[in-house]
């Protein structure tokens, strides 16, 4: 028997329990979901137990989970696996045991947080004093755990298991490293690890971020939508229109551009480049209901602006008067939405911005938002008046 065959036979039996352990970890992740926490065993309501569970999650349990997944990814590097399969498999087995324990710790800590959960029908509008126990925080934290984090652990385990299974079948280390299937598996594993790291960073942010941080977690993708809408409207303004063919609303597109630009300026001002540049206090007095409305604000703004853009692009399908009335209603809805949201921001977030010694920063932002609101109102009114003119001409 040559050295390669001996190597293969010696370590093949080590691979089987490692593969089985990955299967068990995968099953555990699949079995944990929203309902798991809801039906978990009753936890004694001891003073400070939820604060302690929150601290353990973000200070040790989740960082430990992060480290273990990264370590598994490193240990399944094909080059290292083929050179020292015995020691690598032993180390992987040890990390699997740690990972299994960490998942149990996480499940217990989350069960503590969700013991006697608030009633979502009554609490969210009146829980501004609950700090880390606000329904908005807990519900979204659970959502990220169950729907993202645990889902993203599974593919890492699956790809790692497949790599080790492939190792059992190949006796030549050089053949293993260059195998097309192995190379593809490794690339997939690294991609899945990246997804996991994004998920766990988001989960930790729901525990450690300020109220003002967490309402903005999903804004970055929607900001890109605003940029795309601006390009769409600019394209419309460049169309050549023959008024003898149809009653085009394309000229109104020019009046949408200020609305999009001012919306983008507004959200940039609230972001880490603007109002949130210096970390605010951890908690505001804003209720879960209001936090949720601010978190969804940018999505609702882009939805309204997208509908406006669609109406302008496809105005041939509807008589101009009907289209114009829809446009006026949509712009009014957009104005009302931003006005009510700005009132919440000024009431709950502005007062907790720390003033500096030489610069009254709260007064600065109050004046800035007042100016912005005036400009947005004027831009909306200009659009509506122009649309009303189209209605008059169409009658």
C-alpha cells in the first residue's frame, strides 16, 4: 500500500463523525425559528436577567459564534486539509463542539429575552421607556436571528461537510487541491461565510446600536433607489414630445427632480455623514410604533416617488386629467409623510444630540430642517399647481 492510500485509510474514519456533526448542526439551525422562542421553557423573571442576557449575547455569545464559523472556514482550506488531514479534522471536531454549545447558549439567552413577550397589538405604541426591551428592537433582532443568521450558518456547514466528504474519495493531495469540484466548493464556502458575517454584524447592531442607528439599517439600499429614480426622471425630461400626437405630461418630470434631490438631501442629513456622525445616546423615548415608521420612511418615500415616475412614463394609458389628479394626490401624500416623520425626529432625536461648548448644534439642526421643509413644501406645491394647469387644459 502506498503512502497516499495509507493516508486515505487512516483519516477516512475521522471524517465520518465530522460530517455527521455538520449534519447535526445543520438540523439544529433549521429547527430553530420564531416558534422555538415562543414555546421555549418558562424563564424565571429575575431582576436584571434580560439585561444580563442582552450583554452576554453581544459581548461573548455572538462574537464567539462569529469566531467559530470563521475558524471552520479557515480549517477547511483544501491545501491544509490535504497536507495534514488528521490534525485539521481533529481541530474541526473541537470547533464543532464549541459551536454546538454556543448555539445552545444563544437559544437560552434569546428565550430569556422573549419570556413574557410584549403584546404587539398594544405595546408598540407605548413602550418608549423600555429601552433594550422595546418591541421594535426585540422583534427585529429575532427576525435577523431566525431569518438571516441561522439560515446563513447552514450553507457554511454544508459546504464544509462536502469538502471533507470529497477528501475521503481522493488519495492524492495534489489531485484534491486542483479538483474542479473542490475549487468550486471552496469558493462557495467563502461566499457563504461572507453572507454569514454580514448577517451576524446586523444582528449585533440590533443589540448595540442606538435607536437612531437601527432605524437606518435598511436605508442604504433604498438610497440607491433614489439615485436610480433621479436618472429615470432625467431621461424623461430629454424626450422629444409632439403635442399633436398626445397630451404629454413629460414637462412635469422637470418638477419632480427637486422633490427627489431634496429627499436625498434629507436622508443624507440624517445619516452617519450628517446628524448621526457623533454617536447619540443609546435609547430615545420613541415608541416601537414610531421607530418602525422612521425605519420604513425611506422605503415609503421611494415607493411614492416610483409611482410618480411610473405615472409620468406611462401617461398615454390614462387621460391626462385623471393622471394629473393621481400625481397631485401622490405628491400630497409624500409631503404629509415627510412632515409627520420630521416632527417625530425633532421631538425624539433632536433633543438628545449633545451640544458642543462653542456650537449650539441642536439649534443648527432645527434651523436646517425648517429651511429644508420650506423648500420641500414649495417644490411640492409647484408640482401640484403645474399638474392642476394640465387638468384645466384637458377639460
